[in-house]
C-alpha cells in the first residue's frame, strides 16, 4: 500500500472513530438529561404541545391583525389616490376657466372664487399625495412585519408538528442533548482530531527540551579496563575452562560437548527472582566444567528469530557493564564463581520517569556475557581525542542494550521533529558522554524500549481521557 493509500486508510479510521465518538458523547449527554428529567416524558410532551399551540395561535392572531390593517390601508390608499386625481382634474379645469380670453369675459368676483377653489383643490391634491406616500411606506413596513410573522409561524408549526410526531423517548432526549450540550460534543470530537498532534508538538517543543537539560545518570567512575566485545555473529562458539559455569536460555543452545555436567537452573540469581522471571532468565540450562584441565565448547544461536545475532562480552576484573537483563542470552561464571549483579535505583531522576527505567543492573567482572540483539550488536567506544576531549554520542533509544557505568547517560530530544511526529522515532534518543563503551542493536527491534514508548503514549492518552479530552 502506497503513502496515499495509508493516508486514506488512516483518515477513514479517524473519521469513523470520530463519528462513533460523537454518537457516544451524544448518547451520554442524552442519558444524563434523562436521569435529571423529573417529569414524565408524555406529560412533558403534552405540555410542550400546549405551549407551542398557544404560541401558534398568538402568531396567527397577530398575522390576521396585520392582514386586516394591510387591507384597510390598501382601501384608504386607493381612495386617497382617487381623491388626489379628482382634485388635480378640478384644479386644471378651474385654471382653464380663469385663463386666456375667459379671464376678460368673467367678472372679478367669479375669478376670485375660481382662484380660491383652485387653491383648495391643489392643497387637497397635496394632502392626498402625502397621505398616499405615508400609506405606501406603512404598507411596506407592515409587509415586513407580515413576512416575519409568517416565518415565525412556519417555524412554530414545524416545531409543533415535530413534537406531535415525536413519540420516541430516544429521539427526544437525543435532541435535548444536542440542544443543551452540542458544543461540548463538538469540542470532544475536535480534541480527538487535534489533541494528539498538539500534544506531540507540546512534548517536542516544551517537555523534551526541559528533560534534556536535566543532569545525567552516572552510576560509577570511569575505569582503565573495559569489557572486550567480539564480532557479532548469528552463531557463537564459547569455551568453558576448568571450573567455569554457564547459564544459558534454552532457546539459544544449539550444541555442546558431552563432557559438561548439565542441569536446570530455576533462576539466574535468587536475590532477585521476580526480575529474572520477567527478563526470561528462568529455567536456564546450567553447564558446569568439573574437570581440572579439560576445555569444552558450546555453540549458540537463536532458534526463534533468524535476525537475532550474538556477541560475547568478556568483563575482566575491575570492570563492569550496565545492561538490561532481557538482552542477556547467557552468562559464564569464571573459575566456579557466580555472576555478581549490582542494582542501582534512581527513583528521583527525571530521566528515570521519562524512560521508565528506575533500576539499573551492573554485571561485575570477572564474567562473560552472551548478549543477543536484532541484526547484530554493535560496540561504540568513546575515548578522548585531540579536539574532542569530552566525547559524546547518541543512539536510538529502542536500540540501547547496555553501557559501562563510567558513562554519563541521559535522554535527549530526538533530532528531527517530523520523524517523531509521524511515529517513526521515539521522542528521546539516548546520549552517552565520557569515556567507556556502550552496546546497541544494529536495528531498533520492537523490544523493551518500544514497550516504554507505548507506556508513555498510553499514559498521555489516559491524561487526556481524565480531562474529558
């Protein structure tokens, strides 16, 4: 499926879920209205019908009054127009009698009477025309009033018809919920679409820089001796000298020499049984070389995932390696000794709350560790160099396996916003500073850190849900 197809699929899912969210929100608000409604639905419906019927009757009476006034105004308008026309005609006739030769043959008293009558006719005409203009203006305003009443009456009749036909309680309370709480439903749907993008922007621009500036986690001082790491292989051979003991997960053991004494080891370390079970370090195969001079060999590779590769980490005396136990495929106690594991708690570090890792496990030498990683395990060595006396290197948080305790470790904001925004990278990368070695997978498998990222994503979603978002 191409990018366009994925976008259409994503948009379809968002729209469908948004519609479902709107329906559920409307149903919830409708149920809330129903619970708070103390009046019987049928009684309330009859009351509304009576109220709407009364309002409709008032509007009809007002409309009838307006129509009556308009009819009376039209009658008066016609009469005034006729009166103005008649007055104008009489005035013109009188002007004809008093003008030209008629003025010479008519006595002065008659001329005076004609002039006075003509003046009265002109005044009558002017009064009638003014009244016509007033009536026309009044008719226009009355027509507007009539139009408004007709619109209001139409709406009222539609509402009355809807209430009379609506005998469903579900539909009634759905409409009530929309009328009272519709904006909240729209707000919830809007936050569903815009909340996650805005949350990612906030986390990247505000929260991540704040966390990146906190002091790093430092579990120990730098040492002169460092663990030795072999080349990553899909199959790894390991030799067990006299007195050596190997504990390995069964799914990694492929072959071993016959002279080794084998038994089942319930957990790797009884001082932390729950941790061992959670990390898969339970029901291990224990192989012990009881001879004084013989050397035996065992071969390891992943039986479940062909992309998993192994490295052998040799931790000499005086050195140690901080590592997540879930990446440990096996461990070798040298000369009959056990594998010593120190635990470091960091409950009050901001970095611990961000990464979800409050406890660190330090494997103390001498020992050998068989480490598994996706597509291989890479060792990054940080040493001061001319021009770079404080070396630092970042890696994808999902790829980190372990590091020497002399390295300062802290999460820093991902370098590119778009990769994080699209979910291609986590919000934080791991940054290591100082002198030492850290191990990481060649590819970021969906391993423990992916679960941490999902945890924070779920936590953010939970916070949104708590506030109704």
